[in-house]
C-alpha cells in the first residue's frame, strides 16, 4: 500500500509561559509538537520544511529504521542539517516497535521545543496484552527556558561553563499551577469513576531524570520504550530523558481533584521545581481548594529510583518474546565521564579555568563537518577514525575521588571516532560511570538503530569475573535508553542485525553537547552499506 505523507513546518511561534512571551521553534505552531499515530509495522513519510532561523534535523527516537539510517536524523552523524528555507523528507519504517515512542529535533538544543509523541498501536485486529483501557492520554514532560535555548548552549560552549538550568518543567507544554502566571493553563485530564486509563509518559526534559506520580492513585507499569513489560503496581515512576513509560491508572478514588506531579531526580544542575497537572473526576462534588498532592521521592533519593528501575522486567509472553543473546561476540566496556579540556580563549568558566567536557572511554566526540554516514558510504577519508575505544578498558578505580585518578582520565582526547561492528554479531556494552570530577551522576545512555536488553546494573566498579553471574538473561527489559546509575554500571546486549551508522550518546543534553557521544557502524555482511536504501535524498 502507498506510504502516506505528513508535513512538519518548523517555524518560530510566540508562546507565553511564566509571565513572559518569547518565540520558540515549533512544528506546525505546536508545543509540544503534533502526535504521530501509526500501527505496528507501518511506514510514513514526513516532509520537514524548515522556516526557522537555525539548521535543524528530526530524529525518530526508538524507531530502529532497519537498513534506513538515512532517515535517522542526528545532525552530522546521518545527515547534514536542513538549512533555513530548505526541506527534507524522512521515511519512518516501523518493524517490531509497539507502544509509545517520540520524535525530536537532533541539532544543538532545538529539541527543547521541537518534540512530540510517536504512538504505535497494535496491528488492526490485535490488541494490548492487558485489558483495553477506557481512554488514553499522552503526558509529555519537558523543560521550559525563559531564554533562547540555542543561545544558552552556544554561550555555555563558548564560556566553557555550565549552561543555564531550565526555569520550569512542563506537562503537555504547561508548567502547572505551582509556577507564577501558570494556573489558567494547567493541564487537566477528565476521568470517570471506575474507568481505567492508559497514560503514555514521555520524558522530553533536557537535563534531568524525573519522578512522576499521581496523588492517591496506584500506577501499573505495562510498557517502556515501545515494548511491553511484566505489569507491576507502583506509587511513582522514575523516567530518564529519552525514555517512555506506559501506565494504567484506575479512577477508583473518591471523586475529586488530584495532582499529577513531576520533579527531577539527582542531577547536579537540577531544576528543583515541580510541574503539575490535575486529574478531575466527572460528577457532582465539592472540589477541594487545592487538589491532593502525591508523595514524590526527593530529588536525591537514589534508593527510590533504583528500587523502581530494578523491578522492570520484559513481558516475555508468546506474542512478545524475549530474544536476548546468550553468548557475546563483542564486549565493549565504555567509561562515561564528565571531565575538562584546556580552555580555548584563556578565560573559561570551568574548574581551574578549564572548559567542561564529557567523554566516552575518554574520547570527547567532535561533530564532523559532513555526516559520518556519508563519509562511510562514499568512503571519504579524514572525517572519522574507526578506532573507538581509544584503548582497551582503563584499569583504575572508576568511582574513586578525582585525586586518586590517573592524569590521563582527567583530560580526554578530542576526536571523531567510531566503532565498526560485524554484521549480526552479538554485542554486550558495559557502561561504567566514573567520578572523574568528583561529580558522579546518572547518565541515560541512548543507542540509535536498536533496542537492546538491559541485562544487569549495579553500583561501584564493574567486575568482569563476577558481575555477569548476576545477569538477567530470562526476562530483561528491552529498551532504547538505559539509566547508568551514579557511581555504578549498566550492561546491555543486542544483536547487530541492523547495518548502518548509529549514534550513541547520553540523553542529558548538556553531556551530549560536551562530547558524551560516539558512533557505532554496523557492517552489511562483510561489505559496505551497499544494500541500504535511498542514499541521500537531498
Ligand atoms: Cu532521543 Cu540521539 O536521541
Ligand atoms: Cu550524561
């Protein structure tokens, strides 16, 4: 059947939040952007017309795009950006994804305002592996900055210091009534007593992992990152930037008004504010002057975050089986660090006059001048080096104080490196958090082109001889973004069955901007990417 086309017009639109008005880059004038609804296995063309002031690209977060990296989106990794006045048509090809994903700009910090839901329904005549909800509601968590986001990251990179933190979090584009000038717009969801609803929660926040809860109501987690999980009940969730979570909520409380609320978890540069929406029961009752407020864990509550995350298991049913590689052909151990680089203009705002940087295996990723995919496909030399990691795993105490670290981990190499992976090999990646700046934090690591199984995680240093014994190879959750715990590690496995050039990075935007990125290149059965589709529709 013919592939339908939708049009995304990017332009600057005035929005008023927190008592002030500014122009933000939007898709079709909307913040958050328009939802895309598809069925499992569908394809869609999206014609992106850039009428904004900046270069832009769009990424379909969590869509594997089999053999179609040309439409994946990260700027200078799979394409050159779409210039103001130009357009580019993406082809979204769904395969096994089912549930909630999202799309977002993938150029500088434009994703702050350019993002929206990508909802993948079960194929017609099939249904969810849980009772059909009465209705569905998408909940997009995002960041609001009073300033211009592109200026914020530009000046932070020039000064070498921390970028400004956001001024508010939002639920479906609204800060909610705990912020000034925000009461009238507060997001409200109407419910009927006794009915069950599906909440599709997307964390589009720029720099913080988030707790989310609804007052007095129990949530049942049923899906994550476009895959189903074994349902379990919880009072709150912890969701990292990049992740999505599908929750059932039953309206089984005394009819009234109840807050849903979300606040940050653990970041160093955190926004310590709380965004709210209101669940309103229909019917006749006297509404309280303030709705009931949920118990949200504190922003430093590692135990609550870990307890929740460790409960998530794949559904692993007959219709939705787990297929985790039992043997590993390639193991990569990748250290994840925030560190510093020498200052470029002698007056940097980082520690000791340095500029802040970030790295994977001590390589701070430098964005190339043409895309890595073009360079690989057309064999253009000098754009990237295929020798990531820089050296075999460093042997040191990753989570020790910075004073006890070897000098070479304090200053990363500044380079564009990629890792070539054999087609169809089974890959394990262990992400090892470090405490290089005495500033350990969580890192939501995201891989394009794949979803992967989270087989293990823990605190402290990964132990290659004993930690694999504790892996979950039975029902590990299948995700596209994994939270690497502060001062800890996380291990993932996947089969490299999708030839292409795929970005891998921290989904905290300031870390990605500082170089916490790399590229995996999956070969096409020993040859180059010759059977891949549509080389360059420019
Ligand atoms: Cu959601 Cu590379 O990103
Ligand atoms: Cu990070």
